[in-house]
C-alpha cells in the first residue's frame, strides 16, 4: 500500500500528473484521515493551494482512494508510525519527512522533474 501525504496530492494537481501512474508501484493507495483534515483546512484559505486542496479532496473521492482513520495527531508522526507498522510506502515531497522516513528504512515515492514518480 502507498500512503499519500498532503503535499504530494497538491503537487500532483499543480504539475498535472496522472495519479494513476503511482499505481505502477502498488495498486492500493490511501490517505490518512488527518491528511484529509489538512486538505480541508487548507481549502478554506484564499490561496492557490486552497484551490488545489479542494481539487485534491475531489480527487480522493473520484479515484476511490481509501481513507485510513487515524487519531488527530501530528500528520508526519502518524505517517511514519503507520508506514512502519504496516510496511507501507509513503508518497511525499516533504524533504524533512523524506529524511525521517529513510532513516527508519521506509520506502518513499516522490515527484521528480515535476512530471514523474520515483521510488527510493
């Protein structure tokens, strides 16, 4: 299973990347409920990211992306803990989170050159 972070969802839309390309790595993709909450919070602002967050919420619904119920805690911590416990891959472009995930032996997927997904 691949767990999508908030920023990867926004970047997929920003760079007009087909989210189905990520399914090459694993057909099952999901988001944590706190990620959905973050998108809802961002979507209420008056910024370009707010528009992308609203589109990301629609994308989750339209692509039937599974939402994994989690506690209301720090998203990065939950991503790390869930990925460790369930041996998941995390899709993110957050440099700090990538470093933490790699230190914990968790595989990551990120966007390179604004157009492709790379598994590390």
